[in-house]
């Protein structure tokens, strides 16, 4: 079930031509459209369902530098600068607050891992530091069980996922972008090997550049164009509670993660258990993901079942004048894994007994678009000039989203990129580069 997400009114008329078409109305697509429109570029955003219907409304809402892969740190620094000014820029409050994020350390091993990140992050770690004793206890009012220590970043924070992408889409419209919902893109057309149009379910739109920000659907879209993009889905589960006078900010431990919401309730999840359904892609990309499986495998519940056959049926090739898989699934709405959430809530209530007074208002699932090295692809595609891909944010694309949108807009415009985009190049998967998953947090 989808969390209550703000709505966006689609533009009525679909232009027959534009400069850039953005595929996907998650935080990445809408941010790209906003920065393009702000630069005065004609842009049309096509979303097969509703703006923020998939991951971008379902996430925890954490906006953090802490624990990031060092390759992403320059971009998250830029993203946070955008978040700091975003509510003013959009003319509405998207809930961005620097409320602090804490990673709990339960033993010496946890502590060593966090300290290693602090060293690796070097100048980017900013105000991150280890907390112990009374200063740690002060961050956790009402905690019945003290943690050994915690890595804390006061200037990390959160925004509201159910507000942010819709507000950005509305602002993009005000700047001149056209936003079309219930408008799947089935594929692209090319002339002399270059993109010249997209074909939507409502007909073609001629364009010079296409930005694919399709979340978990990007791998299938790319495969239909003969482009290999190793990406797999991981099902994550979340619940939210009624308002409660509990701990401020957000914290992660191996059993649970919580984040205080703007509405006074909490967004809660299991700290480390996620589920991966085995699909045909699991076999296609097995070797790409093997190194990551070795690091993260113990946190993943692998399941073989209906999902394999559903996905296999969905993936059959389609013609551009035929209904595509993207129209068959307007909004991917996976069931939450109840046992995982129950376990997390029980552990949370043991540490903070006050949570037993809260009511669980809603539970939902979301499908994370994971890459073998857990960093995204933000990159032109060498074999198909005119196509730029922004996907694979591997469970942490909400916070970095406005920065990634800015970078994608830079790439589409051919202007100086806001950060060096080379760590995110698509070619790393076929140019012999070592694919290194980040063993951090
Ligand atoms: C449970 C959960 C918790 C998370 N917590 C955090 C967190 O705390 N902090 C953080 O930074 N990140 C978090 N993330 C990750 C974050 O939500 C994602 O990385 C981010 O939202 C990705 O945005 P996106 O725009 O790439 O994808 P999405 O939001 O998935 O959007 C992609 C959109 O593309 C559309 N689409 C696809 N194909 C087509 C097509 N052919 N035509 C038209 N439309 C198409 C889809 O319908 C979809 O709406 C979490 C994710 C989950 C699931």
C-alpha cells in the first residue's frame, strides 16, 4: 500500500517535440526536469504511474553524508547545499531539517567499522564524530538500553518523501516543464544511431536527448535497447506510527531504524533485513553481484517463487505500437515483509518502551534498485548517443536526488558538471574497471 503522497496535476497537452524527455517521475527524474527547466530548456517528463509512486515516496527520508561510499561524497555535499535552499526555491516546505543521524555501535567490531569510515571520509566527514556516555544518552531520551557508542552527524537530517518529489515536479511545471502522468515510454527511435524521439503510449515525442530515470525499471528499458545494465531489485519494508513524544532525529541499529517525521510520528524499518526475490535477472547478473553478495549476503533473504515467473512473463519483448511492461505495472507496490517489520518494532519497543504507546498507522514495501558496486549510474550511454541514464541509487538516492538531478541536467546540457561524474560512468561495467562494492554502512 502506498504511503499518502502529495499529488501533481499533469499538463493537459503532450508536445510533439521538445529538447529533452525525462523518463520517470521519482526524485531523480523530477529534479532533472527542474534543473533543465530552470536553465530555460524545453523538457517533458513522462511517468507511467504517478509522481513519486515508487521508491521516492516509500523511503525512510534520510538525507545523509554519514556512511556514504567516498565516491558519492562530493555529490551528496552538493545535494545537501540544494536541500538547504530547496523549500525556499520551491515555495513550500518539504520537511528538510538537519536533525542529526546516529549509527549505533553495539560492539567493538561496529565501532571499528564506523571509525574506518570516518578516516575514509576525511575532509567530507565534516561534523561527524563518535559519541559515548552521557552525550550519547542525551540523544536517546527514554532509552532503556544504552548502546556502547555511536557515530553521529548533527548536520545530517531528513526530508519528507511523500512531499519532496511532488513539490519539485510542481516547481518544474512552473518553470515550464511539461509533466505527463499515466504516460509510459515504450522505447526510443533513432536516426543514424542517435536518439531522435521517444515512443510513449500516447504517441511519439521528437527530442534530442532522453534522460532515463526509471528506478528499478531501468534495466529492462535498457535491455530493450540492447544495453546491458546490471541492476537487481531488493524488497524493503517500512511502517509509520501515530505521533509520539519519542527520540529526536534518526538512528540506525542492526535491529531497527527510526526517523521522526514532520507529522510527529515515526518512520520505522528493520535495520538490516531485506528480501531479494530471485528473478531471471538474478541469473543474468549473478557474476556482477557476487562480490556484493559476499559482503551483504547475510542481510538478504533470498526467495524463489512467483516473482520469478511474473517477471519472466512481463519481460517478453514488445513492439513500440504494443502495450509495454511499463503499462502493465503502473505502480510497483510490493507487499511489506510483515515478520521483518514485527521483529524491528519489537526490538525498538524493548530499547524505547514508549513506542508501545504508539499506533502503527501503515506498512508498505518498496523495491530498491541495487547496482553491483552500490553506486548509481549517472552517465551518457556510449553506444546510443542522446541517451543519458540516472539510476541504480542502491537504497540511498533520496538524499542525493537533487544533486543527481542537477548532475544529469549538466550532462544533458553539455555544461561543466557540478562534480566529476566519472565514478558513475556506465562504461565501468564493460571497460574492465574493477567493480568494488563499498563495504561501509
Ligand atoms: C524502503 C526504502 C527506504 C529507503 N530509504 C532511503 C533513505 O532514507 N535515504 C535515501 O537517500 N534513499 C533511500 N531509499 C532509496 C531512494 O528511495 C531511491 O534511491 C530513490 O527514491 C530513487 O529515485 P528514482 O527517481 O531513481 O526512482 P523511483 O522513485 O523508483 O522512480 C522511478 C520512476 O520511473 C517510472 N518509470 C519507470 N519506467 C518508466 C517508463 N518506461 N515510462 C515512464 N515512467 C517510468 C516509475 O514508475 C517510477 O515512478 C530508500 C528506498 C526504499 C525502497
